[in-house]
C-alpha cells in the first residue's frame, strides 16, 4: 500500500508471506530443538488491511437491513484510512487490473488510502493547509507523502499543536524563544496521548497550569511560569486543532458516501434518471453506519462526538432528508474479526 515499503517486481503478496514463513518451519540440521519447530503449515486464503477488515467486521456482526447498513470502514488512530463499497465503473482505468473479467456493475470493497500523495492540490484549493502544516510536512521523513494524515491523525496532531503554540507565544505574545520550556522546542515532544490525557480533560487554565508544572519538559523555571493566560492559549489551540481534524474527517466520510452513491444530492450528481431512482431506493435506509476503530477516535475525549456533530451538520447543509443519518459505530477488534470473515468467504 506504499506506507513504508514498495513491491515493484512481484505483486504476489501471499507467495511472499508463505516464502518467509517457510524459512522458519523448515527443519534445521544443526538445531533439532529450534524455537520454531512444530509450527503449522499455512494457506493464505485472503489478504486485507485494517480498514477493509473493520468494514467487513461490522457488516458481518450487524447485517444490513432496510433501515441500516454498514457503508464505510474507518481507521483513525496514529494514522487514518477508510474503506468503502464502490461499483467497478466508479474506478478510473488506472485502478483496474487488466485481468479482471467482472462486470462494471460489480461492487468492490475499496481500500481508499485517502491520505496518500496527490491530495495536496485539493487541500490547497480549499485553503486548508496552513503555514504550520507546511512546516510539519517539510520536517517529516517523506514530505508530501500523506498530507491529509498530517492534518488529522494521531501521530501528528500533537506536533501541529506544538508548532502553533510556539509561533503564538513568540510572535503574538512576544516571549523570547529561549524562555520556553524544553518540550515546546523539541520536535515531536508534544504527543497526542499527552494532549488527550493532560490538556483535553480540563477546560480550566488553572488546572492545566498545575498539571504542566508537574510534567517533565514543561516544568517552570526562573525564566518561565505557566500563567492563566498562557494555559488558556494552550487550551484554545488544542481545541481548534482537534476541531479541524474532526471536521475534515467528517467531510471526507461524506465525500466517500457521495462517491459511492449512498448519499445522493441532486446538485452534486446532477438530476439524471439514474440518480433519482437510486435516491428513491435509499429513502428507506435510515442509518448509514461508519464502522470505526483506532486509538484517536476511541480514546480522545470528545473527539468522536465532534465528528458525529459535523456529520449531522454537513448532511443537513447538503439538504438531506432527516430520515437518513450517517452514524459512527465502534467495531471492536475489527481488524481481527474482519480478517476472519474474509478468510471464511474466500475458502
């Protein structure tokens, strides 16, 4: 999928996995009691990623009805990704395998990898990328690789907050850089779990000040003291960064549902007969379920609720009937359950 590795010569992932596994189960003449002796033989029935598996997990556990169906699998933790059902005809020619013989009307569960390189122009067109986002991107190991993820996912939100906070303290509050606590001056020292546990669990600047004084890297010194004003700025920036992330995730979810046809807006798709017929079929579906999994959406205080609120608001702005709603629903252990479901289907 491109995240950290590339396979250019042999796309047979199943064969590569089996080949690697075989190296450990093969008897070793010089070590009869080796650690891997007795491991079972494997058969690769199917290969999935966490987004597709999460989608399949909740689809299997809840089953679709006329009133509800699982429409998207969402991963939102250190990274973010989504899987959605699309007709083959909705995919560009570059996304189709030359050996496929299925109908254009066949429905596929598509792993979108919606954060990868190529999304920057759209984000710039909507004026979503700030100077702090650009700074984070330039400092990353792969500049431009996954810009949407840099603005929304758990691995990066803490760093975005740090960059804005330092900029605000120095350029708006006119505090000398040398006075700032060490954690604010070190790249990636402000991590998202710290924000979730220390910052997001209070709205009181005085409480935050007490917490920061006892936190390594944020301690007070003869040059620095956490005042109510400084902590209020910290709370505001954390809140805005998380709010932006939630809004962008909600917008991306609805964009996928518009692309898949699960949500139909006349002004978006045009008023052709096919669109009208599809809309009639969807009127009885009250819930389009987004199966989610991941530490950020599950553990960050109030984050899931913000995404749900944005889904409701944007859907209303699109002119959707109040009978239809996009609902977030946790798919606990979705990666494992979904992989089991897929393997059973493939056997």
